[in-house]
C-alpha cells in the first residue's frame, strides 16, 4: 500500500510545474491570461482543477490534473454528473450510464469509467487505494487468449472479414466481461465489502451492549444504545440506497444497454471502416470522389449495387447490434444480480439487528411495566394499611370526647378496646386483600 501511494502520488514540485506550464499556454488572441497567477492557489480556491488517478485497460496508472471543463469534454459528460463526484458534497450512491462513460458514486469510490480507462478522484482513503490495486491486479492478470482474441478481432475487422470474426469471436464465454464491466464489478465489490464490514463491526458492538442493557438498565447504557441505533439507521439508509440503485438498473433494460461502452465503440469503428471500404469501392469504379458525376452518365448497375450493399450492411449492423445488446444486458444483469444478493444480505443483517434492538426495547418496556405494576400494587397495599390504621384514630377520637361513661372506671377496658380495634382492622385488611385477588388486581 505504501508503494502504491508513492507511485500514485508524484512530488508536488513536478505537478506544480506541469500545471503551471499547462495553464500558461497562450490563448487564441496570443495573450497569456494566467501569467503570474499561482496555480496551486487557484486549485485551493476551487477553480475546478482536481487530481485524478487514471487506470487504462492494461492496468497502468498515472496521476493527471485537469479542470472540470476538460473532463466534461474528455468523457462527454454534463456538469451535473461531475457534481455527483465532488467530495465537497454528499450525494447518495448513484450509477449512471451515459453515451461514452459510466458515472459511479458508491460510498468512497467515485470514478468515471469509459471504454478504455477509469478516472478515479485522487484520495488517500484506503478503500480507494484498494480499488486501484484490485483493478490493476485484475487487468494485468488477463489471459493471453483474451489478448490474442482482441488483437485478431481488430485485425480481422480492419481487413473487412467481419463474418469470420462474428463466427469465431461472436460467441464469447459468459465469464468474459468488457473493460467497463470489470471496472464496475470492482467498484461494486469495494462498495459492498465496505458496507458489509461496517455492518459486521456494528453487529460486534451491538449485541454485547444490548445484552448488557437487558441485565442492567442505566442511563449510560441507554445513551449508548441510542447512539448505536442512530448509526444503524444511517448505515441502513446507505445500504438501502445502493440496493435500490442496483435494482433500478436491473429493471431498466435501456439503462443496461446504455452502459455497454465497448460495443458502442466497436460499432462506431465498424461503421467507420465500412464507410472507408465503401469509399474505396467507389474510387475503384473509375470515378473520382471529388469530381462531380452526372446522374445520366453513371451506370445504373453500380448505383443499384451500392444501394444493395448499403441496405445489407445496415441490416447486418442492426441485427448484430440487437444481438450484442441482448448479450450485454444478460452479462450486466448477471453481474448486478450477484452483487444485489450481496447487498441484500447486508441489508438483511442490518434488518435483523434492528429487529433485535426493537425486541430489546420491548423487553425493557415490559420490565419497566412490571416494575411499575409492582409499585402500584405496593401503593395499593400501603393505602389499605393506612386505612386500617386510621380506624385507631377514629376510636381514639370517639373516646376522646368530653363525656363520661362507666367504661372509663374499668382499668381493663383500655386493653379490650385495643384488642377489638386491632382484630377489626386485621379483618378489614384481609377482606381488602381477598377482594384485590378476586378482582385480579394483585398476583395470586
């Protein structure tokens, strides 16, 4: 990893000199508008110049520093797509298929994938460096047969023997993926691995904390569970967004066909070589392309043959493009299905953890309700005992009146009054308890 950082991050003076030289290029009017301006300061003030890691189809990587408009022209992207990759803003996970590029914003992986190269925002994040290393490893370990296959396909295409190429190389192996799909696969794998590792760390931290909370309910444990639940909700939202993005791509065949950049490029090259061959055919007929030809003097057989060839070529290209689009959709759909299962498994883990937290909260609420019921029962018994003790106050109040009865002259009368009052209070208390048990206000 340290070697990769040293290789990917060149010394600052060299990059500053390159940027300064590129910025001092004269304009159309012959003037140098950026003369004497600090380019590093411009970069710091947010003029759109950013550092990108470029990885080509051979696995070679280099650092390039370009501005936003150059990147837009290079990848044929609108400005809103580049804003999705801006690290200063927080955008949800997105995978967009454009005419010449695929814009990928998956967690830390923010890159632009074309048919020939991958442009990743330069960052010292470990997951970005792991993405670059893994992409280079997969690109450099490509089999020799695949390289031979692509070279022969290009050579045969230039020679015009397209039918031979279609017969030999048309039925490729299902395991073969174009360059853009391999780069997209590494990005999906990095994002799913990152989210799954965060979900695993959250599980390791959550289950002991929840078990501790069930055994000991305290303010500290409740605060820790609250923070854990907020992290869980945020992570679940991110995982759900990645899952929805993959599912949305799988449901739209047009978006998946739009992401087959290699097929688009090969189709454009085929049509270019076909036009060149047609122009060569016209030139060999004896008439110059630049010289004007009268419709009366041109032979009708040549025009009819030219029209027949163009119609056959257009039909062949349309049939081949439809077959290749169907094949590309199947390849990309299988790729997306694999990582849809992975991200769905991560989402199921988080859902199970959320259900465990909800069950723990329900258990705590049941415990609190039980304690609250016990307090209510104790308060009921205490109220009943207070009522029984109040009987003694009633008897004392009656005998404290200012009147004279013969019982006051008997020394044993006080003892009998206490005994009778106590027995009466006990009987009343027992009657209340039996009534509470009969009405199921207290446990039996």
